[in-house]
């Protein structure tokens, strides 16, 4: 079974290893200082006795374990057996310990020191091999340095417990952050992020929330674009299909080339309209900071052209269309103006089943009023829908005046195009 890598495991392992090594190193230093202290104490004691004891006629003087002599050869045989004269240097303590003190009581210790003062040389030695003392140490159940090892192990155990508590205290809010992030939905993106105890986790939660909110916004924007595109492209697609069928019939019947050319121009115009619609919708949804190109537009021609393209919505209906326009030219973004006017006229045509639609253009103003005499249930939706939603967004984005009013008999829409 493959073990998954875990950041928590890495952190705990690294801290535990580092702490264990530090404890072992400190324990080793403590043992080292212990032995160094013993050597310093032993050396100082032997120095104090070296010239404090009179050695006459070159004879060595022995007091308990201590021996003071003028020559190396006068030291006890046991000292000479375990230490060598060649290794002796002035002021440096030489020693030999039998056994491993860290594990068991030593079986013997041999120490020698060579000193000089006023041209006089002294050799001082000490031999620690008291059988009774050694037997006493050997009877002890616990080695003398076991306590240092025990202290190190206890400290390592406490370190492990402290690390587990620390990791648990940190990992709990981290798991909470993970569970919160996994359960985030559209509604939670608008709510403040919960408190995860630590500032770093709270900052990460805010980043996650803002990132997901940005993704959600982009998704909604793309969904709106698809919805608007599918809605707006219906008209040019319908125009292209109907005029293509008409052109095929005209070709079969050998209709005059001039009339065929008119139908072909309508198909071509519908293709350009689809391109303009797509660019305008991208501008609205992505808002890349680029302005739409403006051209001088004859509103009367635009209104009549769109009304003609949308006539298929009135087939089978008893609807009278009245159009009144003038010759005013306005500098506007053509594609955006076409979308707005198309939606307004389409809405009026769709929701009028029997009655009248009046389209009046005066200079920069366009007023569309529909009167529906059929009282059909569909008329209750008059003035609403994806088309008018898009119209309101475009008008608001571009800063045009727009008014949408319900009337007793139908609906009235007024728009003022600002150059």
C-alpha cells in the first residue's frame, strides 16, 4: 500500500528529528563536561600535591592512592604498565580507564601527571582500583550514567507529546479550512469567511473565496453571453434560412437577377449582423475597456430594415404595423444600436397577437407602442424576457435614456440615443 505524502508528517518528523538530535547532542555535551570536570579536578588535586610533598633522596612518596616521585621509574608498576613515559608531557594529565563508564562501573583508573618547577621535575600518579569500591559499584542495579540516558529519553518523549499537541492544535483549523473550501457554494461566496483562528489561514480563506468568486463571476458572465448570443442570433439566422429558401425557389423559377440580388443582400446583411452581435456581446460581458466603433446611422433605415427582418414573427397574426420616421442621422455604435432596436421591435411583435404596433422615430428618440386586442394569456409577459434584460444592460452601460411603461392595452417603450 502506497503511503500518501503528508506535509504534516514531514513537519512533525523534521521537528522530532531536530529535537532528538539536539537533546542527544546536549546529553553528549553534558557527559563530556562531566568527564572534563573530573579530569580538571583530578589534575588540580595532583598539582597541589606534587610540590607539597617532600621527596628526599629520590625516593617516591606514597599516600593512599597518590604517589609522588622524581623519576618515572619510581612510579608504581601498575601505572607504568598502563601508561608510557613517552606519552608524558609537562602539565598534561594522562589517564587510562578500564571498562566503559557509560555502561558499567570502571574496573580501574590510572592517572599520571608530569610537572616542572625551578628546574625540578615531579611525577605524580594516582591509581583507583579499590576492590571494595568496585564491588560496590558492580552491585548497583542501575549504571551511574543511566540517569543521563533516562533524562534524554524522557525529554524526547515530552518533545514528541508537545509536537503532537502542537500539530493537533494547528491541523484542526487547517482541516476546518479544507472542509469549508470543499463545501463552498454560490451562496457562501457572498458571506464572510469564518474565523480559522490563525491570521495566515484567514488570509488563505479570503484568497480562496475571492478566487472562487471570480471564477463564479466569469462562469455567470459566460452563461449570460451564451444566453444573449442564442437569443440575439435567432433573428439573423431566421433571416438567412428564410431568404436562402426563397433564393433557391427564385433560382428554380428563373426569377430576375435583380430580385435574386436583393435576397442575397439580405442574407449577406444578416451575416454581418451576426458578426456585429457577437462583438457587441463580448464587449458587454468582458468589458475589456475597448470602446465600440461609431458611425453615422440613419435611424429610419435601421428601423425599417429591422422591422422587415422581423416580419416572420407576425405571420398568422392580425397585427398592423405603423412606422413613422424622419431623416435624422446619429453617430452611434451600429452593432449596439441594432441589438437594442431589434430587441424592442421583436418584443412588440412577439407579444402582439391581434392589434397594432406603432414605431415612431423623431430625431434621436424612438418610441414603440403595441396594442394587443387578443387578451391572450401570453400577453401577461409583455415587456419582459431575456431580450429586454439585455437591452437594459446595454442602455445602462452606454448611458442612453430608456423608459419601459405598461399601458392598459399593451406596452410603451421609449429610448433616447445620446451621441
